[in-house]
C-alpha cells in the first residue's frame, strides 16, 4: 500500500446520522482514523446519543437503533475531547466536503465548541474517485484495494476503507492530469494534501453550498430567486432577504458565513 506524504496529521472520518438534513439531523456514530506523518494511525470510534429518535429508514441503512444509543454520551459531552483529538489535523473522508464536514461543523457550532476549518486542508476521496473512476465506496474499495468491503455503513469499516482508498488512489494516479467534462485541466494527482485539497474542495463558501464563488471569484448565491447574484448586492438592495435567511431553517454555518459577508460589506462602505 502506498504511504501518504504527510506534513501534519490527516484525520479520516465518517459519520452515521439520523438523516441527511444538516440543520435538523444529528450524529449517532463517529469514527476517526488519524494518520500521522510517521506512518502510524490512531483510531477512535464512538456511538452518540442524538437526543432525538432515529428514523427507521436511517437505522435500516447503518444498523444503529434508538436502543443502541440510549445510554451513549451526547455530542455535547464528547465535543471538547473530539475537538482536541482533531486539533492540528487536516480532514479527509468519502463525500466529506458535502456531508460529513458540514454535519460535524454544525454539531460543534450547536454546542458552542470552537472548530474552524478555515486553516485545515480537506481531501474528499469521493471527488478524486468520481473524477477518475465514477462509482461508490464499496466499488472504490474493490477497485483500488482489491478487497471486498465487509461491514459497509458501519462508521469504522467505512473510515478505514476510505483511508486505504486514498492510498490506493495515490498509488494508481500519482502524476496524472485531471481533466473536467469540458476538457479543462484542473491539475494533477500528487501525494500532497495541499494539492489534493485544491482538487477536491468545491468552490463553496458555506458547507451547505448555498453560497459559492463564481468564475470571477465573487461570492454569489447558489439557490432560489437570487441564484448567481452577488451576495453583497442582495444584502445591500434587499436587506429583508438576510433577515429571512437568519430566521429560516438554514444551517448555522450558512448563517455565520452570510453574516461575515454582511459585516465585511458594511465596513467597506
């Protein structure tokens, strides 16, 4: 298996949750594989009491039921210790930029524990996989590692598989160029977390993707009636839209980023 070149720890993680709504749903299990620059790994897996019922359709996917987590610690009780374990780590996962990282950030925000990802590199192995071999984690594990993923949809099995998949991707593609569907060269696959971050991190402002950067590097809305319009312009010309977003069921991270843009625009006047 190819060894990753790491300048700082890279924490692979996977979440099992009550559902897929970032603002409303909660974590029921988290597993972290912390890959260290010296080649060693540390693994932590915890069940979490979500303080809400787990819908049956979710339990049927990950196999975790209300009874399994009724005596488990809440996220609030785990948050500081988890934040400490992830201190100084870059983050990696499978579909992590679109789901796991936003969900984790939201949980930390909800309990008031500082966990900023601004200075962390994020590597989404699903993005590399879809760029190079469009399919799912079990198929990726079979393709890159030549093994069948046993225990799929358990956080630890999925997390360990994701760690091995990235090593397999580096071994297979290192040095190869990545070309998008329009024939534009996006970069190359390199054994370097900063480079992988640039390739796999979407041009989003908030993790829910409600605001993104356009081709000019401007912050624009990515939904609804103001889709494609500059955020600063809408906040200036239609201040009630800000109030609506702050009161509506958007993730706390989205509201925080929106407020940052508003404050910055206000101070620049």
